[in-house]
């Protein structure tokens, strides 16, 4: 007798582009976990209602993508320490007692992709995080916890970078890491690792930092993937850096969510290799 699969989804607006259903479906095939994973387009003002409706249908949990990540903490019964620090979440678990547990696996996914898949250690390294919106907020804590020695947060709007640094200053002190905020044009040095967490490519704008932040062999990472990352990757390659897009981060954040929901770690490196071959 076949078992009815447990239902999960990704909620967002837009959501048609999301590769999460393909990733989780492949994880389920490879682990034998009985899950079904869908896309749910949620109206801009209807996130809370969308979550409640999905839970009422018997959903077991969901991933959350743009623009709802910052709405999750206000809805959840309990938030992980990562969510409290970032002020945003990408994973909700619907518990049997009806409560909602929020976590943020984006930063874990980024760290796993940089250290395991790209083979670049973060411990003791100097990192430039470009951007100070939700995407940057979701990864700063995990970058500090991974042992970065120094992190500069550079953002067009300096006040937002300063606020992000302020909210992470206690963790930076605990980790004995240096953490500073700067305007992009004022960053007068180069770094081991440069991470683009801005939406500038979506806005049709160029790379938001001067090329002097790169040196030959730097890892230049764009948290986006596909055409949106191309300009940044070309720029990095042109200046002798090692370019990498965010496809691995996407697969690894999904793997952390799958582990949270199912207690089973899926073979994420295999799934990433399959997706890279398919593109
Ligand atoms: P996300 O959730 O994707 O991070 P967000 O919270 O709207 O989205 O943040 C977008 C980030 O991209 C911000 O750091 C933003 O800079 P500002 O804080 O100055 O707005 C950055 N960004 C967007 N368009 C940009 C552009 N054309 N040049 C430089 N930075 C840009």
C-alpha cells in the first residue's frame, strides 16, 4: 500500500521561477522520504492567510521566498536564534500542536556552498558583504559563526549597513571578528571573499563595488543564479577572481530545510552536480 506523501510548498510572489519544487522532489527520490512539494503563489497582502490555508489543507511546512521572508517572524510561534538575528526566515515547520516554528537556512546554505562545494574556508578570512537588505541580513550571522576574521558590510545606503552591523555587533565580539560598515566607493582594500547580496542586477544596474575589492584568486560570489548573476560573474572573471553563482546556496539551503523537516540529510552535492549539468 503506497503512503500518502506529506505536503510541503514554497510560498512567494512571484513564485513561478522557483526551483525549490524540483530540488525537494529530487531529495525525496534520493532519500525515499514520502513528500510532495508544490509552489503557492500568495497575494501580496495575503501571506498569513496563505500559511493558515496551507496548514488547514494538511501541509507540514513551507519555504518562504520574496517578498515575505520578513513577515515570517511576526507569524511564527517560535523563531530560531538565526531568525531573531536576521529578522527574516525562509522555512516554516507546522507542528502537530498547530504551532509554527520559523528558521532561516539561507546563511547555512551559503556557508555550506562556499566551504564544502567550492572548497574555500571561511575561518580566518576577510569577507566583503555587499548589500544590507533581507538577503544580506540572512547570511551575516552564519558568516560570523563560520569564523570569518573580518567582515565589511558595504551598501549604497550606509545607514542600512550600519544598522546591520549594529544588530550583529554582540555576535561579532563573541566570535572575535572585526565587523564594519562602509559605503561601496569608500572600501579601499581587497578581500579573500566578496559576496554580492544586492538586487542591483535586477534593477539593471552594474556591479555595486569598485574592482579594487578583488585580487587574483578572490572568491567572488553572487547569491543570485542564472542570467541575474551573469554581469557580476563576468566582472569577477575579467579581474582575475574566481566567480561562483548562488545555485549551490539554493540547493544547500533546501537541504537544511529538508533536514529540519524530515530528520534526513539529502545528498545535496549530487543534486547540485545534476542541476549544473542540466544548465
Ligand atoms: P533583498 O531581500 O533581496 O535583500 P532588499 O531588502 O530590497 O532585497 O535589499 C536590496 C539590496 O540591494 C539593498 O542592499 C539595496 O541597497 P539600498 O539599501 O541602498 O537600497 C541593494 N540595491 C538594490 N538596487 C541597487 C543598485 N542599483 N545599486 C546598488 N545597490 C542596490
